C-alpha cells in the first residue's frame, strides 16, 4: 500500500494518541517512580497496577514531585545537578530548572511555587521560581541536607541534614534559619501533618522517628521499632507519610523490608507490612486508597491497601526505584 506524507502523519498522530491513552487511562491515577540506576521514570496505572510507560530523564533521578495541576513532573537529576521538568502528557523532558550540586529531595510551596531543593554536596537549600527559573535564594544549612518538608500554610520550611543530625526550621519569607532541633543520626525525611501541628522526622541510622511540635520546636516523642528476627541495625526509617485525617503514619524501614503502621494518637506501632527489599519512599494516591512503596534492591514497588493495611501486589519497575509521587486522574 502507498501512503502519502499526510496519510503517514495522520497515522502517526493516531498511534501517538493511542499510546498516550494507554499510558494514562482516564479513570486511573498515574503513579510516577524514579529509577536511580536506569535514569528513567516508570509510569504505573493505579487500576491495572502495571507499568504502562517508561520515560528517560537525567542521570540518577531521585526526588520526584508534581505541579499542583499534575501537568509537570519535577525530577531531581542528581548527577546532572539539575531538576528536570517532564510534560506528563508526552513523557518528554521539556526544560530544566537550576539547582545546586547533587539535588536529592525537594518540596513545592503549597501554592505551587517556588520549589525548595536540598543540595547535598554544598550544604545548601536552593529556592527556585518554577515559572521563570530564577534563583530566589540559597540558604546555608547543615552537612548533607536531604529531607524537605513545608508547613501547610507555607510559612516554615524544614530541612534535615544527614551529618549534622538536625532539623532546620527556615522562614520562607526571610530565608533564614529560625530554629534547629537535634534528632537521631542521619535524618532523612521531614513530613508535616495536614493540620500543621506535628512534624515527623525519620532518622535512618538512629532507627527512630522523632515527632516534633513545630510551634515549640521540641520533640514530643521518639518512636522506635522492633521486628522479630530483624536486627536493630537493619531497621532504618526513611520515607514517612501521614493520612490526611491525621490518624495513621506509615514509615518505610529500609533493609528491614517493612513498612510500619503507626497510630498517631498513641504514637505506637500497630503492625509491620512486609514489602520488597530496601524500602525507600512512600506515596499515597490522592484518594488515599492505595499507598505505594519503592523497594530499591528488589527493583519493584509494593501496592498497599490503606484501609485494610495489606499488601496487594508488587510491580516490577526500573533499576533502584527511589522516589514516588501520584498524579490526579
């Protein structure tokens, strides 16, 4: 059969639209997973619980988040010292945002701009306008900054420094540190509760999660973990996510291959969920029916039913899955 140029272009357009439709069914949430070794992002359909697309990004992608409307996926390309901006409609990197060396994690202001980036190699938090790519500020912090959390009202940014073992409270107007809270060794994640009344900070080497009163800037409770048959050294808290109603916290425990479920009122561990190997980060679907864990060594993610607190399925992704974020339908 002979095809004109116009006919070939029409056919390519149809095929392209079919691919996009398959990659993101209208009734499903797209789950985005950064694969640190493969330099890719895996896209998982929340209904099919299967990978429907794989996108190329910069080198050693780790931190990952979305614009408020879900149109832009921001990815820390750590070895390229930049943040990639991916068009979620096409899966293509359309531009880059400036960053300091080795960006690892970041957080968006609740209004969607600016972006606050932890740059591990220069002990700095970089503040970037996502629309203009203008550098707004550089905030000196402790050694090896990583975790980034922001209060629901956007007034306080918290950065954790892995070597200084502190949570740094930063005023988002003045870009100055207003307080420091000493936590246990190698803090990784800072996560505010939805009402802003509690801040949860995981300490990977210390093996604890510190629950902090962000107004008093004091630790209320340190939560420890004990798993039969697992050595204390293997229990390394990293990712933390809290339900919107504030009743439960989920904590990824690294090489313990477990996610802890915590009652936030009693601050006691309710149960441990067995997931893949070396569980890193966690992400809810917007309706909070599913929780996704990235399992770095087994190269998969675990899909957890939030209501029943049971693992439904593991889904193979790329090499060394690290970060996860879930978009709107």
